[in-house]
C-alpha cells in the first residue's frame, strides 16, 4: 500500500520533469549519475546545513524536523545552473533548469508528517572528439532517478525529536556511445538502457536546548542505511551512418543480452551542531560521511573507482528584526555558507572534489509565516589534471514556502 502511494506521487513528478535534464556534468557518466542536493532552497543557501528545527519550514534532510512544524507547510523549489567546462585545451558552456523538490508537511500534536518528491540523481552529458586524423567518438547520456518520500517525526521531549522516512526511488538512464574509425564507411553505436527502482530509508534526531534566556544550542544526527536499487539493463549494438540531414541511419543492429544488476545506494551518517539566538541568528557546522566505496556501475564494463566520501558544511542565518513593522528589510532572513566535498568518485587516479560558496535571502510574504527564498551558489568541481574536466558552476535557486493553519476552530458561522 505504501509503495503504491509513493509510486503515485512519483508519476506526478515524472509528468512535470520528464523533459528536463537536471545536470550537464560529464561526471554524471559514472554510477547512477550526479547526486542532487536533498534539501530546500533555505538549506542550500547555508552551505547545505540542516541542523536546526524550524516551525514554518520543511527540513527535507532530517525527518526529525517534521516534529517541529507548527503549521501545515507547502514547499516548492527549482534552480537554474550555468556551468563552464574546462580542460587543458578546450572550454565549453552549458545551462540547465530543473524542478528540485515538492513537499508538504503537516503537524498533528507532537507528531509531524511529510511527503513529497524530488530528483535523486541526474544524467546529462554530451562529449564529442573530432580531432583531425583521430577516430571520432561521441558520448551522450540522459535520465536519472526520482524519489518519492513519506516521513514522520515525533517530539519525545521539548528538546529531543526523532524521525524516520521511507523512500521509493525510480527512473531510467539512457546512454549512447558512437565511434567512427578513420577510413571506415560506417560507425558503431552502442545504446544502453537501465530501468531503476527500489526502496531506501532515512532516520534522524534533533536536539535543541536553551543555554540561557538568550542563546540556544542545536545538534542533529542523520543516518541513511545502505540500500539496493534493481537495475534492469538492455543493450543494442548497431552499424550506422549519417544521412544528408545529420540523422542516424541504421544499417544493422543486434540486441545484446545483459544481466540485471543490484546497485548500491551507500550508507551515510551526518552529525552537526550549532549555536544562536532564536529568531535572530544561528551559525553551525555539519559533517557527512558516505560509504561511496561500495558504489557500483550499471554495466560492468564501465571503468570507474570509488572511495568513501566526506562533506563539510558551514553556514548560518541572520534576521535583523523579524517582528519589525517599519522596515521590511529588517524582516528578511540573510543566509550564507560554504561547503567542501570529496565526492568519493575517482577518475584517472584523481579524486573528484567540490568546493562551493552560498548566499541567500528569505523574503517574507503574506502573514510572515510564508516566504520566497532565493539562493546563489558558486563553486568548482573536478580538475583539469590527468586529462579531466573542471566545472565552474553558478546556480540560482528559488523556493516558495507557504505555511498556514489548515485546521482552525470556528467560533461563528
């Protein structure tokens, strides 16, 4: 029953996002693609920080945060990304726009519940070599995995909350590899398809305590156990040429039997702590450990290696005066952060790392419980060493949070 509910939510997301590619990174060639950020625009603007409870914003990273909600909350976010790709000899640019998350949170006493959908991984690359007197090669890939989720959090004490989440992951990845050799009339095209599906889980805890009348201490922990995704694989090999309009003309083709594979979603553990003044400011840090060394590829003949990954996030927010009636700018939430990640992917003996800086603004609307959240992210991933590609990216993230009381006692008719 739960699986059917999650699949139904996922079908809605598929209709919205079927035509979009959430990444343009050549590194999405490996594994099951680029892992997308699992959080809201608010979290992303603080370097990915997710350690503190919030009564009017959904925490998509730690399910214990559902217990902190005081009002029914709807959250929707998307982003547009511009990426500069560099090697030792060439440069290129690309851009993508995508839907990042859709979520609903509902408080019920000491309980809080949340459900929604988001992309989990994305594949989107186009690489071509056309050097004179060298074989022509073209690599393209698209698709990825989406995720629907259903979670709950419970406030055990005024300071401590625990939560859990069940997730259904599904999607499809298509890749094409085309080779034209010199002095050979026809080229060879390899087409690979993988249909992906499987369950995963996420658990979290949050602790918040008053240090004194003015300051608060926050801490959190998140654990994602290892899970398996079933990949149903198919492959077709074809001899092709190009017509006068540039379209592929298939001369001969053959389906190649491919075995199904169980892909690993690695376990993760995150721990964080922060310090601040309620509704005024907060600073904190969060460290995530990922067992990415257990990751596998969809096809055994794809060469890539993995090691355990780590991510460090440092960030915070500041609100000059959330209750001000005279200055709108004083009610804005100003956010900033930094992230540094060793992704765990190793290509040509080079660790693929990601360093990013973030800035954001939460603009109150309507009753001040709702907000328009804008985030900016600039960073660098990869390296030009060992014949690899360095990505310089700029992301604009926009999120809408609508928080209101759905159930109010009627005093008159």
